[in-house]
């Protein structure tokens, strides 16, 4: 199959970061762009969801909200430090309640 050239314009910092990551993945930016193009053609769509910050925040589910709240509480020291034995006992007690 004949090869063609394509030019893509992007911010120089983005290009540098993209090249660096691609290198870590063991591929060139050109290979990564080819993988992306093939995925778009095979699936007939962009192979990931695209949405803005507003939509993402509006659709954030309750589980994620609860997780973030609990994580913030833990980071603030709201929970006591438990040993492994204490954690296991908590789990056993919760299982007995079921």
C-alpha cells in the first residue's frame, strides 16, 4: 500500500511530551498516530470519550463523589490508624452482620 505524508500542528510542549511518552512506550510519535488512525477507522469513531470539564463534573457518579469525600477526610486525618489485625477484625465483623 502506498505511503503518504500528513502534517499535524500542535503546541511544541505537547509535541515534546507526546514524543517522550511514545518513546517510553517503545514507539515513535508517527507509530502512535498510525495506531490512533487505524483504531478510528476500525471502530468508526474516536476510540475514547470526549467531553468537557463541565460535562464530566455533571456526570460524576455518586460513588466517585463518595470516594473523593472519604479520601479527603483520610488525608485530613479524620480516620484512626488501624493495624492489619484491626482491619481484618473490622472485615470479619462486617461479614457477620450480613
